[in-house]
């Protein structure tokens, strides 16, 4: 898979591919991540990429020209262009699974007061990571790229992500490690039994109960 991230602040991604699972995925050529400064596509002598909004109002609006030229330069028939914006579809695990099957993702990071509305005509999907506003799309791009990369075959063991939270609309089950007794708090006996059928049953019940208590909306 190839992931191109379009941003005005490439330095924010300086360590994104240098640690942990993402680094291993890049080193093993399972994913290619490119950080592209779309300011370089501006035809303005001063590399200007934004301007005041027609009709008045606060803030500056990202212009069409640099973004159109950048996307048209890197886009192929296998590309899916994704705009990161607060009014996009809320990002969920199922979307991550769907996107992990794509060959080429282009993530467009917004900034300032937003995008010229006509930029929406060149994107395939609009995503939001939640009902709140950030200063830009860089952190959402990292969140989405991270969640997708870990689902690419070979990056982590399939069993690890099949039991993740939000699969089957359930949260993950409770987990424990050594010591068996910490300050009087015991590990559930069933997890020490060695009976894998009972352990699986315990974990499934744990997932349901935890979801019912913490995220009942998922059960609906």
C-alpha cells in the first residue's frame, strides 16, 4: 500500500514512520508513506495557498489551485482521495478495514478556516475522527494512517486485530498480567484454569458486559 499525506506542515510527521509498528511496516516494504507539502504546488510567487473568503468572515480559506495541481500530479487510477474535515463521515473501524484493502490513499489535511468548497469535487471521501475541531488535519491523518497500516497483512498477526475493540461492535475484553495478586486484586480464576473454551467464553462475556456498561450505543 502507498499512503500520501498532503499537508502544509510536513515537519509534524518527522517521527511518524520512525517508531514501533509503522517503522517495521515501512522497513519491510509493506507500506510506503510519503509526506507532501502542497505549498510547493502554489503558483503564487510567495507560495501563497490561502486567501480571504468571499462574502466576508473570519479566517483564511485554502485555495483550489495548489491542492488540485498536487492531487492531479500524484493521483493514479488506483488512488482514493480522502479529505480530512470536521463535517466528514465519522471514522470507524469498519472504514479502517475497507481502506486497508486500497492500493493508494491520498490524505488531504486541512488548515486555517477550511477548504474552498470546490475542492470537494476532486476527493472521493470525507472523514472526521470525531465531533470536535482541531487546528488542522495532521493529527487526524496520523490517526487514520496508523489504524490502517496495522491492518495491512503481515504488519501484525491477524489474530491481534480480529479481537480489537469495535470488531463485532464490541469493546475488547479485560486483560491481566503478572503478578496474580496485586494489592489484594486477584486475576479471575478462569484465566488461570488452562481451559481455553471457558477462557474464550469468559472473554466474550467480558466484551459484551464492558460494551453494555461503557458504550451501550454500540449495541444498538
